[in-house]
C-alpha cells in the first residue's frame, strides 16, 4: 500500500500530496498532474469526527452545484474519521471551493481544502491498521497531538 508524501519544488509553493509510488516515475507524475488539472473533486481534511454530510453540503453548495459528497470513514466501524471528497460538476466550482475553503471553519474547526485527482472506490476508508487515518493512529500511539491539527483527538481507539 503506497503512502502519501508532501511535495514542493520551492518554499513558496503550496504543498501537495503525491503518492510515493507515483513520484518515483516522472511519466506517472505527469499523468497525475494532468488528472489533477482537470479534476472537479476537492479533498476536505481536518474535519471533526462528528460532522455530518449536511455540514459539508451547506458549506460548499455556495461554490456551485455538487455532484456528490463522499465521507471518509473507518473501514472497520464505518464512522467518519475527519475527511471527505466533494465532487462538483465543473472545475470552476472546485476552484471557487478551494479559495472559499482556505478560511472556512466547519463545526468550529478550520478545514484544509485541496484539489484532488478524483475519487476512486476505496479511498473513502482510513488506511491505518485500526481503520483511521495513519497520521491519527501514529499520533495516538505516541500520545502526541497532530501538529497540523492540534484539536484532533489523540485517543482514537
């Protein structure tokens, strides 16, 4: 299972996630970036575990018509684990959502919004051993808070 890494060519660029397996192959990086350039899907992270789809919908419907929302869930319990994908009908709506999302809070939490390559079945599940996101599980194991998301609960057992 490939892990995601942060990638930036300069300190002034916004960091983006690129799959480790893809990053090793320049042709795959090119294809990945092309998919991302044409994508109408956004990734929304740093969500509270108790948020509902209606919170996401009411936040992003003002950016344009929404095709679908996919909530990230624990693969064992099917409970939300703090991220989702929002697919719009147009790239323009996705770009508006990125700009709007930069300063947006949902249920009192500042969210992270990035353009995504597009949802594929299976990506809605946490990749950690216990079904959560890997970073959350690792921080919980160490008793540490996520430095990018200090409000995230550390006891996720």
